[in-house]
């Protein structure tokens, strides 16, 4: 077969890779996107999208169970897991098919296969059918993402010891679920199955849940989970397990004290590892891959080799789909000769637990570490009429502002629709907004969003809905 030539080849069809390929097509750059599994990557196939479908269902299920307090009396809801999985898989299929369609519609090409770099401007692709194709390129974009970290003492078996991939496709809700890892993935999926009725245990190695998150926010989440019956072990390590006649016995260490917890399913959620070391041939062309598996790139997404770019999880933390998407756009713009770079003020974070947590910018502690004097504004959802009406009063919106200038340094939300509302604060930070900018902006009443305005007002002592400090 004749060698095919492209201006740019993108290896990886996840959020960063497919976004880059689509944008390159829009910019009239001849592009090929290669994916070895399924377009959409982790995010669309077994990460962000399917988990959020389950999270939404679990939230509805939990609301129905407690609807009696509002005068809506229904019989005990029944969950048909098979039907739910079909519905979830339909969403995934529609989105992944749409990705391939968009690449093609914008003038790009895509193919399935495993790529290996063979030279400065060449690579070989082994297709799913086993055929080999040689591809020439001027520019190469590495977008191979990350993979679930597996603990040696908890090897996945797909049934009782599982990772996130299996967790979004369980054929039934386990009666007992033990989650190793109190980070984003572990807590999101843990909350899902807790709302579906599972007895939940969380084992986290660090002193707190969601390391790096505002501790005031995580405290609200921990209280809600514990109130629903979850047992949370912090500063604890899972040492190993034994299968028993009635489940799985997991041995944990909590500050030198050992105990055994029996469960039905163990979800290992200790993070993701970049896939840089899995892409063959990078060493042949001198592309740097660090000891962790990252392929570092500069503000223009260029690696140490000028015609090779890296984006998304494989480039650098944080490992977030929206960061990968932005970097895909940046790389495409740079390749096409436009001006673009990693120039964001702060990267927002969104955690779809119950309640949700979202943040952007500095925490109160981080601001003080930088020597800044800060003021705090906080609007509790317990004082929000809208939150009361939807029975979602746990949590708050918190503004961290510079005490002297009132410039907004960070915003942290725990509560209903936190992940949707944080976008306003991302814009505020990008525009170098001050607390007065948000406080003086009319927010519609009665909404959850007006809590953003009240929190900003509170930071400068002008709140009328709650008592100012």
C-alpha cells in the first residue's frame, strides 16, 4: 500500500486529540487522527460522560426516595440496572459517533490502529485487522491520554476488584462497596452507588478527602456521605484482600492499627497515569518522556522536538478533559500559524459528588501562603429560597478576595449545581474581576445563581440577605 502523507497526524482520539483534529480541519490543515480503541477516549467511553449519566440517575433515584417530605407520595422506586446501562450506552454511542462525524465534516480523516513512530516524519500504524500502513507527517500531536493506576495487591479481575472502567458498567448494584481512594473518581462513583443503596466504605491514604480542595467544601461532602451511612477512613492504607464465602475481606491500616472490612466489590480509584511511555518510537526522534510518563510541552504545546506537540493528560497535570480540549485548540492554532498559548488565569475543577464541589483560583490557604491578606465572603445555600425549594440546602458559595484591592482570587462552591455555576467565576478570574463586579451584577431571583452575587456582597460587607461579618 502506498504511503499516505499529511500535514499533521494526531495520535489519540480523546477530548484533546479529536478537538485538535477538528480545529485543524477547520483551519484547512490536512490532518489524520489515529485512535487505537474508540474515539472519545476515556472521557466519552467510560469516564466523564457515562459516569455523569449514572450520577444524574442516582440523584433522581435518591430524590424520589425522599419526595414524601414535599407531599409527593410514591412507592419505593425500583432500579432496572440493565435498562439504565442501555440508556447510558446509547448516550456514549451517540457522542462517539458524533466525534468521528465532526472530524470528517471539517475535512479531517480518522482511522483505528496502534501507532509507532519510526522516524522524524514517519510512523507505522497496525490496524485492528492486523494490516500495516506507513504514514508521513510534517507535524505530530501526541494526545494518548492516561490510564487507570492498578495497585499490585489489588489486581483487577473485572468483577470483585474493579477500576472506574468496570464501575460504570456494573450489571447490578453491589450491596457493599469499598472504594480505595478518596479522590474525584472514587468519591463520584462511591456517591452513585451509595445513592442506589450500597453500603459505602472509603479508604483514603491522605489526611483528607479530595486532596487540594478547599477543606470547608470537603467537610460538607463528608458530612453528607457519613449521614447516609458511609464509613470513611482517612490516613489509611488498604494492604490486601482475601476472598471469602460471603465476599471480599479487605485488610486496612489506620495509623498502625489494622482491621478487616468485608465487602462485595472493591473499586480501586487511586488516580490516573499518563501514557507517554506506552507510545513506541518517541525515543527514536529524541522526544523527552519523564519518569512518570508525561511528555512535557511548552506554552505553545510544543515538546523539545519542534514539530512534535503534546496535549491533554499526557502533557502535564491537571488531568482534566476541559484542559485537554483547550490544549487541542491551542496546538491546532499554533500549527496553522496563528497565535495561541496556554494563557489561562486558572483552571476550574468540577467534582460531581453529592453534593457537587467546584472551584477556580486560589483557596484561602493558598492565598495566605503567597503572603496575601484576604477577605472571605460566604453565602450558605441554607439561606437560599431556591435551594430550599429544591431541597438542596447543604453547602455554600465562598469568595476569596484580596483584602486591599477586592480582586477575586478564588471561588469555591459545594452544593446544588456547583459544577454549572463555577463557569461564572472562571470568567471573573479571566477578566481580573473585583468583588464589586459580581456584587453589582443583577442576578435573577429566585435562583441558585444569585448566591454568587450574595457571596461577593458578603465579602465586601454589603450583603442584605445574610448577616455581614
